[in-house]
């Protein structure tokens, strides 16, 4: 059977590690929590830094480089969307941390995620150097 326009996926970066987690927003400038129904693999905490207005993900382990990273925010119906951006230059391998920021695009300004919001975090690491 011919593949047509499809082609097999071949990773050019072997030995990757995907870290995923679902966390609950902490409300007004507070740390996020992991509810009993939230799933998280490889993420120890998601904390808010009031001085910078950014969040800090602490991992249980990190690779040598980030290949991909995103944070999606699930909100209740009828709630204005927020945009989360991973700060790629912020990976600290020794501290096992990575920053992201959350923007209210209507204002535009940095904002905190509400208690009713869920953060879906995905980060892909390369286990070995480039």
C-alpha cells in the first residue's frame, strides 16, 4: 500500500525524554497545585515568582537541551483565553528549572492563572548533547 503524501516520522534527535503534567492554577499570584485528579510525570512543582510575574517549573530530572516546550491553559467556557509562553533561554540544568509567562492578551500584560484554570505542560528534552 503506497503512503501517498505521508512519510514515516524519523527523529533526527535520538534519546528524547518527554515530560508532561496537568496542574491547577493557584489564583492571584500564588503557586500552582496538583489536584488528586491532575496527572504529572517528571514535574515536581510549578511556582509563581511575584518579582518577575513569571512561573517556574521544577523538574525531577532534565536532559541536556530543550527540543520543544509548551504550556496550554484550559479555562471554563466563556472565559477569555490566556497565552502562555515558555522562556527558552531560562533552562537551568543544575536547578532543573524552566520559566514560562502567562499573558492576558486583551490588556496585554502578565497575569496569574485562576483557581479554575488547568495548565497542560509539555517539555521535550534531548538526553544527549547536540
